[in-house]
C-alpha cells in the first residue's frame, strides 16, 4: 500500500458503555482505526516506543495466545506445549547469541516484571537497593513508592550530575562503600549517556553487593554494539523491556551468565528461573515469546545498522533544534549518545503545554522533568526519541525537517501549517525497515470482521 498519509482525526468523546454489546464493539473498532489513522499521520517521537516488524506481529494472532506454559520447556505444569517448548528454547538461544551471554530467560512479560524477578533473585525484601535518582532519569518503578519500594526494598539513590543527568561516578562509588547496599541497580528512562560502570561495579564488589543493569531503553543500542556492554563490564544481570530501542513485542527479558554464584552458594541463573516463575509470573504470554524470537532473528541481521542510524538521527535532531535556538539539554556534552534528547521548553509554556500543543499538530512526544524540577505533572522539559522515526526509514534530512516542526509547534506557530507539513513528511514513510519485508506497512489499518 502506498503511503497516503491518512487523515488526522479530531479527538472523540468518552461514551459510557451501555447494554448494547454490538455498539460497544463498533465503538472500540472505530477508535482503533482512528488510532491507526492518527499515527499514520503523525511524527512519532516517544523515546520508549517503536514498531514491531509485521512478521513478528503475525505471532500475536496465533493459537499460542490461548495457551499456558508454566515452568520451563520440558518441565511444565500443563500439557499441550509439545510444539511450543522447542520455540522457547530456540528464542533463548537467539538472545544468548545476540547478547553474547550464556543465560537468557525470555519469560518476563514486561521490563518491570523482569526487574522484580531480578530483585528477588539478587536480594530480599528489607534489603538496601541503590538506584539512580528520579531527577537523573530513573524509572519511577525503582523508587520508594514504585515496584521496588512497595515490595519492601529500601531504595537509596546515587548522587548525580545535573548537567548530563547521569550518575556522578566517583561520589556514587563512595556512597556505595558507605551505604553497603545488597543490590546496585543501574539504568535509566532518560538515558542520554552510558554509565561509567567499571568503578561502580568495583565499589559494589568491595561491599559484597550484586549488580543489575536495566537496559529497558537501550537494549537495542546494546544489541547493535553502540552504547555499552554491561555484561562484558561485569554486571550480574541485565533486565529489559523488549519494545523500545529493541523493536520487539511488549515483553521483558533477563540476561546473564550461567557461572555466577550467589553469596549463599546457589547459582544465580537457577534462582532467576524460580523467581520469574512462580515468584513473579504464572503464564508468560507464549505468542509474545514467539514474536520476540522473530525480532531477535531480525536483530541478528539488522540491529547494528539500525542502532547506528537511531543514534545518528538523535544527534541531528538535537543539532537541528539547537540551531533554531531551542535549549537542548547537555550542549557541552554533544546532547546525547543514545536515542533520546531532552529540551527545556519552559520559555514556551513548559513541557505539559508544549507536548499537548504538539500532539494536536501531529507531533507525538512526552513532557519530562529536568534537573531541579519538582513536578512530574508540569515539568519544564520534553523528551524526544528517534527509534520509531528511524525504524520507518527517516534519516538526517527528515530530522532537520522534524526539528523545524517541533520548533514551530513550541513557539506556537500555526497549527494547520505544522500539521500539514507533518502529514506531507509522514506520507513518504510507511514501511517498517530493518527487517525482512512482508508487504505489510507501518500503521496499516487493521481489518476487523464485520458484525452484521
Ligand atoms: C528504565 C526502565 N525500566 C523499566 C521500565 C518498565 O518497562 P515496562 O513498561 O516494560 O514494564 C521502563 C519503561 O519505560 C524503563 O524506562
């Protein structure tokens, strides 16, 4: 299908559900089609989102979706997995090959579920757990009021450098020596620059702490060899979502090596197996494991090129905004070494106002806290990411056009002009790249069975 760019639907009301089931089905189907139309006509700039390949997505509608497979291949609590079990083992092999490690668990259903499984593999409720600060880009689930804190871990944060939103290595290493946590966690949701892991791991080892690295945002960059190599640097476990810079299904993964012993003498990979199930999960969504396998196989072929292009695009986008006078974060450090950039838009009304205005004009992004901000609801920044734009084949020229549109939207330029130009640009990009083609396009309208 050629990229007609679609239309740009106006938002709908929120009708209450009534007794007429068919009316509800028609409403939901209609909204999903509107959603597709909107994304077909918009520039996608959310740093944590991406497009799965059409071939991997084919797995979502298979019978695997209907099945249970508690336990491990060959040792299940349910029958019916004779054909599925070799798939799961194969998907783990693909992950070990791509990430150059000897242990992979592909059962966590999300990054957060992978993190909770890893936390209880490395420690117990009541233990001290050290993580980056929220204002330094930490994921909210690592904090006192998030998944870690609510499960009884005492969260302490590393000191950070406000200019780069990264961990202040020397001071943090000292803090690790003083606090003596059971677990040192690294990884961020605003992950502009790699963490300087070696001295931090050294400090952790001195006090007997285990080390985990949450690669949710940067898994695809790591797979492409473009960010850092946490397992090579010596962390015990890498956890991740599999749908951000790694453009797979909405799922999770845990990676490590099979020769790591816990202080109590147990092998870490065995502990992880029991913490994933029955510790945190029951079923683990078999259709998504199959889809992950296809995404991993594609990544073995395409990920290096994709990761390089994603980071290059982020740098061009940052330059484009900076040259138009926008306050891109970390100018003295080259803005970013990842897929993400941050922009201070306080002068244009703040992150909440700018991101809402931009959405109405066909630019989808999110508001974000900057160092010094106290409110996540009305922060001064916006976060922009290049994974999805790169995935549909955009390059440097398009990043400069996108920078112009973001600038216009921020300064309150004419909505219709920005929207029209966004539509024109998007019309030319309607295929998912960095995978083997199927003929299906990005944002194709779903085909629903008629009701009558
Ligand atoms: C660093 C980090 N960890 C974990 C998560 C949670 O991932 P999921 O949505 O797969 O649970 C996110 C989500 O954005 C994240 O940025």
